[in-house]
C-alpha cells in the first residue's frame, strides 16, 4: 500500500510540473512582440520586488503569478485562448 501512495504522489507531481511548464501566449490589439518583451521585463522586475516585499524573495511561483497579473491589468495583454 505504501508503494501505491508513492506512485500517486509521483503522478500528481509530474502532472503539476507539466502544467507549470506550459507557456501562456499573450495578444494585444495595438502592440507587437517587441512591446511584449519590454512590458514583460518591466512586470518581471515589479513581480520580483513584490515577492521580496512579501518576504519571499526569489519565489518563482509568486513571481510568475505577479508577472501575469501585471501584464494583464497594467499593460492590458490578454492570454490567448
């Protein structure tokens, strides 16, 4: 029974890791790829500072989520469906 628990744990871990690797594509009605790279860079810096302010400097999960939030709400990039 212990082996079954390990197998389930490994399967869940791999599933979550695979989902986390999926890249989100963004679109904007008036901006191009160069604009996206610039906006993403700015958002990344903001996200890194935010994570540090919350006591989690370098927390990848927090930085990724904050970067996405910044792109969508501050720069109006929309995730492609």
